[in-house]
């Protein structure tokens, strides 16, 4: 497929973005395939393991229908490595001035993390209105996002961190939430155990969440 999409379009593709930690590059494609089969085409591979960049490259090559992002991107150098591996979007838990400049210079699809109104306003000044709200549950959860919507209705969030099947629908019901991120459908023990059936079935349930 390889369609070029902006971050707003990517956030609309599915209600949930699985946040993945890949330890073994051999697991990358079967894991992504299980998630796709379950109905989740947008995947975030965190740059937390030595296998992450290879995992991104393998999935991009094998599964053109998947939209692969790199997560836990903390530096401009990591951003470049992720883009070189084929990432279609970049996610960070926060947003330093250096990282914001790097994203703007490269004109990449960037989902920067915020946890407060001032951080969100600083990003808005730089032209970013699609933001990750992180760590969602710890930073005030649904109540915080409701409070932000009044003064800052132009912002749309992907809350991530502490989201699970019990609270995801509450987030997705908010007018300023496009999608949520989470790791519950890609539990590390299921990935290590290559339990693709369980992963697919959790993905299917996540993909069916209303928003
Ligand atoms: C993370 O930090 O790994 C992501 O934000 C996912 O958080 P979660 O494991 O609480 O879903």
C-alpha cells in the first residue's frame, strides 16, 4: 500500500495503537501480522531493545498494509535511525526543544508527549496539535483530558500509559481523543511464547472499541 498519511490520518485508522517491545527480531513479523489480522494496522515499536530498528525494517518490508511508528524516540539521532528503518511516524514520551526542532526540520509525522497544559501550549505554538498524553492514567487520566478540552479544544490526543480494556472506552468517548496507545494486547510473555492467537484475539477486541 505505502500510502503517505499525516499524523491526523494515522490516528484515525484504528482506536488503539499497540505499543510494542520486541526482544527478538524473528518475532516482529508474526507479531505484527497477528495485530493486523485482529484489525489494528497502526503499530508502535518502541526503541527500547536492540532489536527494535530491525523489527521496524522487517515489518515495513513484509507487511505494506501496516503503518509502523517508532516509539520512545528521545533524540534526533534516534529519529533518523527510525526513519531510515522505514518508520512512518515518530512517538516520544515527551518533547524537548531539540526534538521538536528535529521533527520540524525533517517534516516527519511526530506525536510528541505532553502531560500538562503548558507543554501542550508550547507544542501548539510550534504547530503541533496532535499529541500523545503521557503517562495518561498517572497524569490525570480522563478527568485531565476533559479539563484540557475547554481551554484547548484545538488539541487532539492519543492517551497512553496505564490504559487497559477496562478504561479504554472512557478515553475513546472523549471529543479530544482520537485513539489510545497501550501494551495490553502485546503482553511480553505472549510475544516471547509466540502466542499469536491470543494476541490476535486481544487485538480484535481492541479494534472493536467504539469511539
Ligand atoms: C509504555 O510506556 O510502554 C507505553 O506508554 C504503554 O504503556 P502501558 O504499558 O501502560 O500500556
